C-alpha cells in the first residue's frame, strides 16, 4: 500500500494508515507477538559451525569485512537460523548512491514471514558483485 504525504488530504492519509494497520495480511509488530511465540536468542554456538559459516561468507565476497561476517553469523546463530541455513544463497549488491555494499541473506521459509511480500529471485546463484537480473524490480514495501 502506497501512502503519500504530498498527495491527498490529511484525512485520506489517516484513513490509509488505519486501513493498513487493520489489514488481515499485515505482519504483526514485535510488540504484538506473544512472548512464547517470539524467537528466543541462543547464547552459545558450536565453534566448528561458527568457523564453517564464517568461511562460507568469506567465499561469497572477499570485500566483506571480517567484523561484519562475524556479526552476521552471530545474529543468525542467535535466532536459530544457523546452522541449518545455507549461507551459499547469500550475495552482495552494490549500492551505487552510497558507495557501499549490502550483504543479502534471503530469508528461509518461516511462518513468521509467510505474509510478507517477497522480492523475486532468479534461479542463478548471486555470488560476487555482478548485477542481478531483477535489480530494477527491487522496491521498498511499507510495513
């Protein structure tokens, strides 16, 4: 749903926001999820699994700083996504307007993300910084 602050009246904007907040397909906010349904962070990880995950991400692109790799792996372990997630699906895209790189980790299938709008993927692995075929189709979706 697109809501523009520049177009329409304040009442139309409020009506659009209220509609979006009540929409049955809306992903719930973290504050709306019962504590027993929220993922519980993992405090420990197997060092061999950690080292393996770090090595896989280093192979995705050598320009990824080691501290970013370690933080990504720690985050994925803390949310129970690793060690089962295939990090080889990760890829890098260049953000030309910022001169930065973005590490993309496609989300695994999960009931928490079943109502979210997904970005189309191609069947080819995207390693390195070659431009993606569907890059012009990338759009931001309001939550």
